[in-house]
C-alpha cells in the first residue's frame, strides 16, 4: 500500500511539473494564439486530476489507518478457536480494497497518459509555430536592416555637413529600425538650405514617405537654383499629390498622409533667413531669449482645409542658435506620472542648454540624456525622434 502512495506522489509531482511547463509555454508562446484554448483545457484537466489525486491520497491514508487500527486492536486478536475466521474476513476485505484501488489507479494512469500525449502533441505544434515565427521575424529584420542602410545612404553624409560653415548637431533616433523623420541639407552657391521633416507614420511606411520627400527635394534643388521657402513647400505638395494620383477623390488619398516640414534657407553673406514650415516651427535662441518662427497649419499633402504656405524672413546674428525638430521628443510619455514632455518643457530645456553655451555636439548629448531620463524604463519610445541644432 505504501508503494501505491509513493506511486501516486510520483504521478502528482510529474503532473505538477507538466503543469508548470504548460504555464511556461502559455506565457512564452503568445504568438501562437491558435493553440491557447486547447492548452488551457489541458491545463484545467491536469489541475482537476491533481486535486483528485490529492484527495485520493488522503482517502487511502485514512483507509490504511483504519485497517491498521482494526488489525492491531485487542478485539481482532484471536483468543479462542471461534475467532479464527476473523483474520480471514479482514484479509478478504483488504484484498477487495486493493483490487478496487488498483483498478482505479490503472484507469487514472491511462487518462493521465492520454493527457500527456495530447500535451506533447500540442507542444510539438507550438514548437513548429515558434520556429516558423522566428524564421519569418529574422527574414523581416534582415530586410529592414538593409532598408536602414539604404535610408542612411540617402540622408546627407558627413562630407555634406562638413561643407556647412555652421556648427551643428543631429539627434536622430528612429523608433523602429527605419524612420519616418528625415533631415536634408544642401549648399547652393552662397546659400545653405536645411530641412527637418516628419512623415506620416514611422517604421517602414514612414521610411517610404521619407524616401519620397528626399527625392522631391533633390529634384527641386537639382539645378542648384534657389527658390523662396514657401514656393518649395508648394512644389512638394503638388509632387506628393501627383505621386498618390490624387484627382479630387478623397477616398484615394487619406488626409492624414503627408509630411510635416521645416525649411530654412540662409544667405551666408547677409545672414538673412527665409523660413517656411508645414506644421513644424523654427526656434531661434538669441541672448537667452526664444524667438519662434511659426509654421502654416497645413501638412505637405492633401488636406481638406488647404491653404497656401506662408514664409517669414529674419536677419540672423552671430551666436544665434537654430533648432528644427519633429514632434517625437515633445510627445514622448514619461516622468513619474507618465505624461507627455510637451512644448513648454522642450523650450525650457533648449533655453537651459543654450544658456550654458556648450558646443553643439555636447548639446546633443544633453538632449539625449534628458530624453532617456524622461522616458525611463517603463515607457517605450512612441515615435521617431529628430532634433537638428545649428549655431551661426
């Protein structure tokens, strides 16, 4: 009888291990939703079996104690020849109990074996799905990594920025491997044209839009001709509409698709700045004061309340710091209360950095540290980040 109890305990411990393995698989294989319901049923059945076996062990222990008390009590000790039949009856009772219990255990073991086989089959299915998902994930990741190389090749390189006479930094941090935010710079005679843009979406869709935006800018300035800033944005709006075959039917083109952009064209001799923005402004910090060149509240693309882009001119001074940016930094959730960073805090941060009169590359490091401290470990990056700074 003690052997049977040990057998039950072994089965119970095995079931407990299988149960833990099942729970681990359920948590680890979130991607295989297809088999979650079946595994949950098996898990519930195993829990019921474990509970039943525990009760069965308790019942058997109770029966064994009762049998021991009967066989060892003074009433069951033979005193005369008349009591010689009592041990025989006790032996028969024990034999019957053993046979019934053995049959029950055989039935339970058979059910447990069937459940183990079913669990093993489900585990094999999950392993196959896991391998397939991992394979596809690796293939997609390889493709996106290659797309990142192409996107970086399209962005202005170090040689282009080395030709720029102004000290600068670029804080560019894609949310995914590729980014919907892009920057662009070109020297055209005595002019420097600088662009910071934020395309609709992020990741692969945003990257496709950024490739379009870069190619359109290269086309507009391809003949080394300078246009007024607002005219450049109008040209880009027309190009994007034509690219999406927009013919007036809003169903073919979502109003949310487009590019937010800040464009600054600087005359390097006179330091006159011509600025035009599509939803994105330009900040100038001069003598620890913030000057905001406002943008037109329109994206570059189709928009139901479309209006012409406006431009603003200002003469720069030596020591002025220019900042162009997307909304990723401002909209990032973080802090103790999990709120957005917001424009006011971003402006205060830029004013604080400019007051320290740091080199532009060190300003980038300060912005990066501030961003990651705000985001913390509990808040994921929600959008692409791009901040471009330039010192006159």
